[in-house]
DNA sequence: CGGGTCGTTGACCGTGATCAAGTAACGTGG
DNA sequence: CCACGTTACTTGATCACGGTCAACGACCCG
């Protein structure tokens, strides 16, 4: 992998082999790269859905505000993620995209998706599958928000963050940097920052996790999985049914 | 529309005009029709994802159970909906599909999706858009589950059911049959059946809704929308960017 | 220094869960 | 026709999980 290789190609070739047609299609999407400081609202809710993004560096999240200021974080984005599929059939984005730390994004225009649909069924199937896998992870989140206790919700969030770390780094997925504040964590799992603090302390004193210097380590991984019946949606991604070209 | 016309064609031609290629692709998917009694688990979680379904008659829902028996209803399916996209990249279904009443389904095999991807980019774009619109509705549900009060959650659920009624019947969408029990409603919005009962009574005595003979009528529609900042995801579905063929 | 954000801890409170009892509607088989 | 079981809904009493409000310390950066 060369230094200036497309981030999209790097990411997508994890899943399938890309032929020349697919590669050139992807390259045609990427002519830009943008940097943002932390805590920037990069694409506000209601704004145009004509640009999608590939995350090159840093964490971001998508959130919605209620009328009275309550906030719900809907999805946390990591390097390699594609941001923007849920909104493509909408006139305005449903969520606001915000950087959790300093980030680098590769934006690409939605208008060119139709060329992919037309010229590469196999790449189309991949994009489709990535979009619906996100959907399954939203379903898992719904289960957590609707029916889990505070302790279970946080265990669930940490496990799902750990599993997304594992995609790019197999060996250190149980210890990762956590750039989200406890208020942001609370907005993700439907708790207050105060109760997040209490519950994380409780998890730590029970030996489930360790926090240190902005990192979180999952100490009793299997016990945590058992508590919340965790399914890793990144492992076992079925590409066998894709068209050949 | 003839009586024995494909339910998929009926549904999809709502959104775009289907050419001969697209029509024959759709017809090739549909060679079956199945009936189920109410309260049947039709496709259990973990089972094969090789069949998808179009709902021809009746309400169903997809749910997940936690280890201790708590249950979360993830999505309520109505006539015309396509069921199964979220699971296509998974080895086993993430949710159990259950009939809320007597239903009729048109199952079709996943294996034939690749022919659509290969032969009709325009139809592919439509399926993609339908899948991601469901994703946006899950995002709305996450907002409700994470940050709304019981009263708001129920108002939200009723509004979203009303808006899905509006797709097929513009004029009676504010009064619709409600085949879900209060326990099932509770499983959908993360409340107990007891508190659903109390809250619906409260909404009724405040004049927001009326219940009568298994029907629910939304009396103060605009007030309800204001309470929860409701967005109708069925209106304004953008197909303008689709490939031509 | 000063000002900001962030995490922690304590006291108190309220929403919604839990447990329980009671009613109504329904279908079943005698 | 009634006796019976089941399921759904309601209502009351009590409880606890997590919210709210407030104060304080640690840390960072200007």
C-alpha cells in the first residue's frame, strides 16, 4: 500500500478483489481530502446529501437533537467507514455529522453512484452490503437502548467499539483510545454524563475495564460478551452471493 | 391492476416506472405465496437469510430477545414492505420475524438479487434506496428510544404507524386498525405493557387520540407532530439520481 | 495566573418498573 | 346454555434506576 493510495480502495479491497473497472470507478469518486478540527459540525442535519465521506483519520459521530436540546448520537464513525448512505434517498440529511477529534475525510459526490450501479454490479453489491450491515448494527443499538440497563448499555457500547477496532488492528482491539467525552458517550447510549461516570467507575471497580490516559481496556472480554449477548457484526461478512463482475 | 398481479410489481411501480427488463426480473423472484396464522414465528433469528419476503396482507414485526427474556421489537412491517434486506450480508438472521395477525407473504430467494444488480441498475438503485430509507427510520427510532419520555415514545410510534398507513391510503391515515397488543407496543418502544396502558389512557384523556374497536384515531395530529418533532420518511422519496436503465 | 472543559461525588427526586388484583372479552368443550 | 381457560387491558401500591442539581478537583491552554 503506497502512501497516497485511495482510502476507499484500501478499505473496499478488504472485502473483495477489485478489478480494473471497479478501481477506476472508485478513483473517480475521490479527488478531495479535507481536514477538520475536533468538535466541528461538518455536515449539519437538513443539509445536502450530495456528498458522502470516507473516514481517513479520526473518530466522528452522527447525532440528532430533539427540540429541547436533548441529543442522541446515532452512529460512531471510525477510519475506513463510509458516511452518508442512509441519507441518499432523502432531501436533507437526517443527522448532523460531527468530529470527535481532529479528522481527515475523503468526500465524494453522490451523483457518481449511478455509474457504479451501471458499470460494476459486484461493487454495487459490496456497497449495498456495507449499508445493510450498518443497518444491523443500528438494530443492535435499538435492542440496547430499548431493553438494557445502564451497565449493559455501556458494556455493549464498549464491545462494539472494540469490535470495530479489530477490523483494522487485530491484536490491540481490547485496548483502544477513547476520544469521546462522557457526555458524548451518554448521548450515544441514552444516559446522562453523570450516570456514565458512575457506571464506568462501577464497571472498573468490578474489574471489567481499565481506564488510563485516554485509553480503555476491556479486561474480562468474554464476561462482558456474556452480559450483553454481544454479536460481532464485522466478523463473517458474506460476499459469496455477489455477482462476478 | 389485475387481481393476480405481482405484489412486488405493484409496490415498486409506486416509485419508478418499470421497463420490461425490470418487470421480468421481478416476476422471476415471485413464484410463491404463503399464509400464516397470527402469532407465528415465521423466520427465527439465526435461520437462513436466503429468503426475503414481500408483505401482501397483514402486520408483522421483527424482534430480538435478550438472554433473560426481555424483548425488543425492532421494526413493524406493513403490506407492501420488503422484509430481509438487513440480513443479506449475515450468515443468520439478526431478528425473528413474527406475524401480529393472520398474514400473507410473497417469499423470494436472495440468490436472484445478483441478477438484478447485473441487469437493471435502475431497479438496483430503487432497492438500495428502500433499504436505506428503512435505515433512516431505525435512526428515528433510536432517537425515540434513547431520549424521549414514555409519552413521546408512544406519540412517535403512533405517528410513524399513521404515516405508513398514508402510503397506501391517503384519506384514512389518521384512523387505523391496531393489531398489536399493548405488550407488543411496549416491546417496540421499550416500555412495559402496564405503562403503555397508563400512557395511552393519558394521551386519550388529553384528547390526542381515540381508541375504539381495535382502531386508533389520531385526533390532534399537528400537536402530536409538534411534541415529538416528527418527520415523515415516506413522503419525498428522491429518485431523481437513479440510473436511467 | 485565569478560564475552559471534563470527570467525580453527594443529595434528592421523578419516571417508569414491578408486583398484584381485578375486570372484560373471547373461544372452547361439556 | 354455562363452566372454564386464556389473553388483554386496567388500576393501585410500592420501589428502584437513573435523572437533576450542585459543588469540587484535575487538567489543559492562553
